[in-house]
C-alpha cells in the first residue's frame, strides 16, 4: 500500500536534495525508528520523475552530433530553433543558463524603461493633481512606471499567445480539449514556440517575484555590534511602496513559480500554457484600470474596471476552475495507462501537488474578486476610486489625498497673502 501524498512528497524532496549534495545514503545518518520499514522516511525514491521521462537532447549532444564548435554562435542559434531539446524543460542546465540571461536582460530593460515611464507619470500627476501631489506621492509614481511595463508585457504576450495557441487542440473541445493534455503524455513533442513561450514566462515570473520583494522591503547594512549587543549585519524593514495585499501577492507568486517550474519539469507545458493565457489576458484590464485611475480619467477608469470584472469572471472564475482545473481532475487517470511511463508512485506524487496548487491559485482569485466587488461598491455608491489592493489599512484614498493636498495648498496660499 502506498503512503499518503505528503509522506511521498517529503521523501521525494529530501532524496532530490541529498542526491544533489552527493549524500544519497542520508538515511544511514538518521535514527532507526525513522527509517525502518513503514516509517515516514523509509520510502526511498528508487527513481525520480525526470529519470523515467523521455530524454531530451542537450546542447552538448547537439554539438557532438554536428561535430562543430561548442562556442559557435550559429550553433547556439540553431539549437535554440530545434524542437524537443533540453530548453523545453526549465529545470535543465541549458534552460537555467538561458533563464538567468533572460531575467538579467528583462531587469536591464525595466531599468531603462521604468524611469522613463515614471517621468511620464510625474508629468501626468502634476497636470491632473497639482505640484503638491507630485511631491507627496513619489511611491505612486514608481508604481505607475511598474504598471506601464506590466501592461505592455501582458498585452504583448496575450496577443502572441492568442496567435500561437489559437488552433491548439487543448483549447478546442471539438478536438479533445483538456483531455489531449494527458493523452500520450509524456511523449508530446515540445515545439520551439512552446519552448520560448515557457522560458519567457518563467523569466518574467521570477523577475516579478524579485520586483515584489524590492518594492516591499528595504535592505540596509548595519554594524554587527551596537550598545555591547550583537545584531544582524542586515536590517530588513517594510518599504513605503509595499502593496496593501503583499501577503496574497507573495503567496500568488510562490504558487505561480511552483506551477511554472513543476509543470515544465513534469512535461505539463500544455496545461501550463492554458493557465498562463487565462492570467495574462485578464491582467491586461487590471493594468489598464490602475493606469486610468492614476491619470484620473473617469470614463476610462469605469470602462477599464467594467472590462476587468467581465474578464476576471470569465477567465479566472469560470475557465480556470470549470474548464482547466475540472479537466485535470476528470482526465488525470489518462496518465496511468499501460503504455505510459508514469508509475503508480509518481502518479500519486504529481497529481495532488498540481491539483493543490491549482486550487490554491483559484482560491486567491476568489479572494481578489471580493476586493473588486468592494471597489465597485465604493465607485458606484460613494464615488471613490480607491484601489484596495494597492493601499494599506488606514491609508487615504486617492480622492482624499487630492483633497488633502489641495487644502494644504490653499492654506499655504492664504498664509502667503
């Protein structure tokens, strides 16, 4: 009888970690009671999921087959255009090198574009809210630059995704729908488009996690000894630009990155691409509504927010739970068939993990939908355009801040008169 999923997962993770550290016999160093037959840590992973999946050619294999130079740029470009290589799985060494490069390039591009976007936001804020608002709202201006970049990225990747995945069978019920994701797994070919779509999305999500941490915390070095007491050399504190829903966003980014890496590692890129599409398309009106609200375009804010509600309900509260997640639950038994490489232990190891992560991210969407309903109530009933996801408890709304700034400006003018 197989142990429970948490026990299998714990053993699998520990075996992976200690195998990487070249301590495959780590069980010899723990008490007998914990490794005896039937104990929690006795379930040794004789083979890992990656060991039973079809092998993909690495760049070294590609060079050896072509008998060419390892550092040839033309070889690298040709390898990048070859389907079903190690670049199709983000946990391989070749992919990790490319991911590091993509994250670095993306951060460099943001470092160039976001200051420009912030200067545009500063000019807009000065013209719509006044000079005092610009002085007192540097944090909002920084967030404006970030959201312009996010809007451009989500819009671009949504258009590319719609074009590339338009005729894929897993999106068409007439061609099999979600069931095709599991039929023939893990022998699905990895197209070049899917390879680079996944690498780019993975790089963006890693960079987004780093940006969230940068916006949320400040890091300062300090003396190890102070007042005859030893303290940490690094002081970490909350930043003024921290989002009001940081805990939810942090959990969302962790789940997203686990899904991205895990789905690629287990060759579930097709189901992963569906989750990407649902999020990217619904993120476009999210970014639009935030930008319109910042620029005080009332009609654009209402239109963007209405579009946001429609796409959020359609994509994240219908397609994700009732098409994608439901399909995973309905058709996952296709993984365990006679011709499949997936054995019973791996089957019961993978599925609960993916199902749990998908249910977790769906629950977060439900939580955020309640926030959207509260924003709609404030907008319709009270006429306030207050983004509850951006501000911390007790922080003034946009309209209150503008009113407060105008009162200060009026008071200053009276004193000068």
